[in-house]
C-alpha cells in the first residue's frame, strides 16, 4: 500500500549580499524531508515552518536563503524543484 504522502528531498542555499552565486548550506548537498513531518502536513507547510525559523537561527548572516525541494534524492543539474521559496536574512 502506497502512503498518502510522498517523499521529498531538500537543499538550502545562501547568497551573501554582493555575491553573484549561491552556496549550499550544510554538510550534505541534498537531505530528505523528515517523513514524520510529511505525515502531519503538506510539503509547503513544512518548508514555510523551516524558513520561518531561519532568520532567528542565522541572525549573523546578511543575504538571501533559497529552499528547493525535489521529488528525487539526487536531482540532476537543471532539474526544476517541485517547491522553491526564497527569504531575506537581514543580518545583524
């Protein structure tokens, strides 16, 4: 029996003010969205909650965060995310 939710993978990218490109944050380039989180809410709700905490957790950074979610664990370059959202980090 297939679960009503689908597995997703995510990565978080940071672009500092004045820098042209994005860099991956964290030790792994792509991580799995916790299955327990997806049983309780849709992917968008999990992603929004993660990004709501980011300005508090990363208050020393000034720039933009980009969260990309995929429906495969190893997306090829150029694979469009199934969900993407960018937020501003004001820095201190």
